[in-house]
C-alpha cells in the first residue's frame, strides 16, 4: 500500500472490511479447491499430453489440441459436446452462434430473465439494424418477460410459452441491471416447471461470468445449451481470445454449422498455437475466479460501510463475478473507473472516457488495463452513463490486484471530495 500513497483512513477501512469477510473467503477457498480438482481430473481422464500443444494450420482437420480442449470442456461442464474456438470472438458471438444455429423462420424465442445484455438484444431484434440479418429479419419472433421483484415470473412464463416457442433464453449474470445473478439452485426450480409442461422447449443459458462459481453446472439443472467467453472466467486470464458453446450434441453441432458452414460445422478451424495457452488458463481458472470473487466481496463490504447500496451484498451467495455499486453520480462513476485503470499493470496512464460503443444504447465508460484486451476476468470496471449511475466492478486475476483497485478507487473518490454518499 505504501507504494501508492493511500491515506491511513482508506487503509483502515479496507483492512477492517477484509477482517469482516474473512469467513466468506474460507468458503471460497473450498470452492476453488473442489473445482480445481475437477479440472485436473477431466484433463487426466482425457489423456492430455504434450503432443496436444503442437500447432495446427490450414483447414485444421484432425487438430488434436482443438479436439481435446472440447473433450475436456464437455467433461467439466458435464455435457454431450462442446465447441471451443479462437474463431469465436466474444460471449456475444458465442451466443449468436448458438441462437442462429438453432432458430429458424417461424420459431419463437422468449427471454424469461428480462432483457438480455445489450449487445445480444441488438442482434435479436434491433430496429436500427433492420435488414442486416438480425433474428427478427430471419422471421424469428421474440418475447421478453420482465422480472417480478428481481425474480423470474414463472406463472407468466408458463402462460406465455406456446407451440411456437422453440427456445427459452436465461441470462445468469446481472448484465447492466440491478439484481443478483441467478444461482443454479433457484434456476433448477424454474427449469423443472418449464420442462414439466413443455419438455421439448430448448433451455439456453448465457453463462458469461458464471463459470466455476458452483460445484454444479447448468447441465445438472436441465439447461440444454450454454455459451460464454474465454476472456472471462474459463480462460483463467491466459486465453488470448475465444468462446465456447456446450450442451446437447445436436444443438452444439447446429451452433458449429453457424460458426463455419453446414456440412463443415466443427470439423475444421485450425487453432494454430492456441491450445496450450487455453488449457493452461483453464487449469488455473477455478483459483483465478475465486480471486475475482474475493475482490468483489471486499469491494462490496467497503462501499457498504460507506453507506452505498451494493449488489450483491457482502454475505450474499454469488452466481457471477460482478459487483454493482450504486454511486448515484456520473462524476463518481468516472473517477472510480479511472482509478481502476490507474491500478492496472498495462496502460495505467490512460484516462477512460465515456463513448458510443457499438451495440449499446448509452455512452459507456470502460476501464481495463489488461494483458488480454477486454478481458473481464482481469481487473476492470465499466458503466453505462445513465441514472442511477451504477458502476460494475469485476475481475482480478490476483486478489492483491483487486484490493489495489479498491484502494485507489476509494482514494481518488476522496481526493475529489466524492467518497461519502450524500
């Protein structure tokens, strides 16, 4: 702390917060241990060998590294099949492959967790993009069921599903909303009720930010298909790019056909020298994810002690790595995000500014001085510039880095006479 000129009252606040969440940290260490063992066992059962790290080029037929990565992912997520590729550029891209691959003209998709993340909502039915190939352009209809008291309105869901409904969309994480991420035990009850009445409907989950936060997986609660990004939890801070789709075999194969082409699907796509880095990142992902969780809990406790509303609260069970803080002031959002950038090992000298990001309705400020550009498992903070001015803090490959981000965030708010809630 002495290297960054943190005032004593800020140090004391964070130290006291740390002491108050010590028991939470012990539980997280146990979670990391169990998931670490599970990842190692999957790698051993699949026979991971040094030969799988050899580069593949050209069409990528018989790319051994790619094949074993997908086999290991399926074991970890307990699914029939996985599509894990560097050619998937983001979580949104992975979700797009899953939806475009499995929805056809006349089908209906229903989002039962409120509006999806903004970039996903855009490719589903944005009027601004009419004629560019959105799902709406392809005559896929869309319905959205608002949350009721921040929970899924299951009665309305069951009344809304019809014979036309092909796929139910669930966003596990908070996105840019003010709610806790849905835990798997809660979602199991919801999915059981849907499947009991509509056994053939596809249950899809946006799993971004949720990997390794439980010993269960979405497949254990009846989810048919999941998608996510490798520059979030499962990449462990090492995956340079990529995303995944995992689940029922036919649904994953359809997703692969969308990524490549029908008839080719998942059989091609060279991964070059990508395999070793991705597998090493996956190996350490359970511990990295818990480090991010510890950083989030500490941040939640410190801001709670200052009188701010936080979501989740420090002792809440968590199902994603995101910590939301209701700052109620756009200037506080900017100051905090700039402090997170200042804490970064890369581009610490950069000053984040709100800008018109593609796919977002409002200007967004993003702080992410990361080794992998845009990596959300590395320490970062972002926020749409709109009321009530909530900042979303996530990541931290190491817990000390997450702690430093919090310390500098609090210090810069104090420097600007913005620390305390008015």
